[in-house]
């Protein structure tokens, strides 16, 4: 067991990075003496987040395929070929027992090369609509761990394992006491708290919408815990006051979830999975600027089961206030929490590790 080596690849956004780290943590718990290496894209957020989690990482010279005519588009074939060569030497030197891919273009060259070299690969797909990279890699993957039913529309049915999305380990344990969380953020314990999550990079349209509705939230009696994203922090920090806490990035999410009464959130796969596990009533505002509109599909897959509400960016100015008033009703929140509990998969990481155990034992 002590000789096992794992490479984990995926990145670009927190939705790919945090599941990768959660899987690594699960494997480390199972195999304390194993060696780990992450592979991501040079200059992307995984190059900071992964070392902070305690794992080494190497960056490939790779980027997503631009949909516009640009220099980046013409450089893509060169980047892909060069990153495949980089991946070959990484695999040759590290000699992993298994390679895990969590999606995003950062994982494409590494896993494709691993498959070419006959090294076992496991994919983890977070979304209800499969990403381009995982669809490209699926035919030769030994197992594909998914979070939603119906994924045989994208992947070979025999390889699919319905495990759920791995989430940060701290969220599968009991959350901190609300009093502790309220004190941590210096909030008022007598007021309900609205948590605003625009994804790990922030969301321009959600930030603008929140800024334009501060008087409405105040009328409803709410204080705000507002993660605006690093890109927007300088612009929105001016709204900070006693009842409005503006933060670029919330590093302690268990504290944030514990402090919150309700949430507004994008519908990235990781966020949806976490919100189901912690049972926080949420209004999802999916990003319209993602491939195949997968955030809308993620949100629909849970809200159609009663686990929250969804409003599109296009209609949020007309529909949001009525939806927000509805989600604040105690009886509504109780029904949402019941639905979330049915959909939550807090043991997803353990289920994925169990699949990896089968693969390396065979």
C-alpha cells in the first residue's frame, strides 16, 4: 500500500479544484503513505489552491479552446501538443498507479496521455451536463463517477458510478454553532443572514444586482455576508458597513454556512452539492456564460425536486423579490431542507475512494 502513487488533474475554477483536493484527502486517509502529484494549467487558480492544501503541483502550458478568432485560438494546437509532451514526461517520471481527472481543460492532456500509455484513469464529472474534456476521455476511462442520474447520455453506461460530488471534508462533519459563526464574521445574532456566493471568481451581474437591492434586503430584516470575488472586491468593498460584510473569498465555508439563514448562489456543481449537504435554502442564479448552460441544468435538477428556487439572470429583476420572500417563510424553508436531505450525498468522497480501491486491486 505504501508504494501507491496517484496523479490528480483538473482545474481552471474551484468547481474542478475542490473536488480534486477532496479526493486526494480521501485517498490520503485511506493510504497514508501514498505519494500524490497534481497537474493543472500554468497561471490558473489551482497553482495557488493546491499547494495551500498541502500537495505538490505541476503546471502544463494549456488553455481552453477559444470560441473567437484570436491568437489564443491559433496557439491552441501548439499548446495541446506541447502539453501532451509535458504530460508524457510527468507520467514517465512519477509512474502513477492511477490518474484521476476532475474535468476542465487542465486535465485533458494528462489523462489522454495516461490512457495512451496504458495507465488506468478515473473521471469525476460534477455537472448534470458533461463537460467537453470528460466526454473526450470517457471511452477509455475505467470508471466515471457522476453526481446526477441520466449520465449515460454522455458516457458509456458500464463505466458510470453514481457517487455524488466530493465536497470539502469539513462540510460533512457537524457545522460550527451559529453563535460561533456569527461572532467569527462580526455579525448581529438577532438578525437573519443572507449569504451571497458568486462562485470562486465572483459574479459581475450578481454583484450589481445585490448592490441595487440593498434597501430591499434591509426592509426584509437581513444582514449580508457577501462574497464578491477578488476581481470585484475593490469595487464593492465601499458597501461594507455593520450589517454588510463584503469579502473577496470566504476561506472558512463551514462558518459561512452556519451563519447563513438563506443564500443566493451560482449553480456550479460544487456549490449545489455543498448546499444540499448543509441544507441551506438557496435561490440559485445560474451563470449563463458557461458551456452548454450546464449551471441551469444543475439548478433545475435540484429545484424541480423542491430543493430551493431558481431564477435566471434574464428574469431576476422581475422575479427575484417575490421568490426571496417565499424562501424566507419558515414552512417553505422546512420543505426545502427536507428535499435537500434526500438529494445530499455527504459520503461521495468515500464512494469515489471505494471505486479507486477496486481499480488498483484488480
